[in-house]
C-alpha cells in the first residue's frame, strides 16, 4: 500500500495513514453491500419471473374448450379462497380423442357385463348410426338410489359428430357368439315334422304319392331342428305338422310349395 510505504519512511503522519486505512475499509464495505444488493436484485428477478409465469394459464393437454367458468376481472386461485370473486377453475377442456361412453346398468344385469365385451352404441341424434365400442371397466360402486352400476365404454370409431354430453343407448353383445353345433351323425328334420306316439317318436315319410309311418330315434335340438339318429335317411322327405288323422300308407298330394 502506497500510504504505508510513505509512513514507513516517515514522510506522512500517523493520522494520515489511519485516515487512509479508514477510507479503504469503508470502500470495501460499500463494495460488499453493492454485491449483496446485486444478489438480492437477481433473486427478485427470479421471483418476478415466477409471478409472470403464473399469469399464463396452460392446459394440461390439447383439447377444445366447451365451457368458460371465469369472467374478466375475477380472481383465479388453484384452491378455494372464499368470496364471490375467486374462481378455482377457468373453463372445461375436452380431449376429443379420448371421449368415452358412461352408462348406468341395472345391478340385476351387471353380471352379464365383462371388461373387453363388445358394445354397439346408438346416438340419440343419429339413431340409424351404430358405433362399435368395447367395455373399458365396471366402476366398483353402486348407486343405491337407482340400483345401478356405472360402466365405462370406449368408442372405437372417431367422428366429429360425436360431442360431449350427447344422449346414447348401448347394446351389450356376446363376447363370443355361439357357433351352430356341427352335425356328427344322423339327419336334421324340422321340429314340427316329429310327432310323439306314446313313449316313441315318429315321422311320416313321403314317397310315390303316399306316406309311410316311420319310428325314429331323436338326438339333440340343433338350430331349431331335431336330430334323427336312426329311422330316417338323408334325402327322404317328411310331412310337416302331420295331422292326427294321417295314417300309414295314406295317399297325399303335394302343395304348391312342394311340401306334402
């Protein structure tokens, strides 16, 4: 320090040296104070930036605003603060790509509904339009006042005509439609061609203008027809709904549709 060197050579007084030291310490304190003020100002800038960001409302996902809850001049808060000028919500946004159907199913029939079950939906606005759907989940709670259980259904076909809060009716389909049973033996005849005769079953077979009474052994009922295991051959013609007066060997005529 220059003043210290002068003092060592006794070129300045001790008072002048002390004054120089005091001025040095004061300048150092001012510098430290200025640096602290800079740090505080930087922190204030960060707080102001957060406050500025809070003035921008960002939606959590892309969608369409279907309802506006807040008006210009009202206060917005993420929590309820009380008072008539504070809103906890600004509007309602709908993701049109994630629309689903929610229906109330009578609890007496909820055992027929399973997740993944195919559904056919019909909008009230377009009754002839059938939308394919699928059960997402069954909400595990019941509405005791209505005795219903809520079911969520996914819409497989996207269309701009489908909008939120539309009325809809749904039909729950069989997960795996029953396939007709395959005939492994015997022949099939219409159920009305079989007539009970005591403890036996019989049919009337038509051939050469006459009928022949034939005892048969029946199997299962398949698609509304009876399986004949024995007593009848494939290709033989039988009488539909034979009257009680019909007897073996009686002559008959064919109707216009070819039935005896």
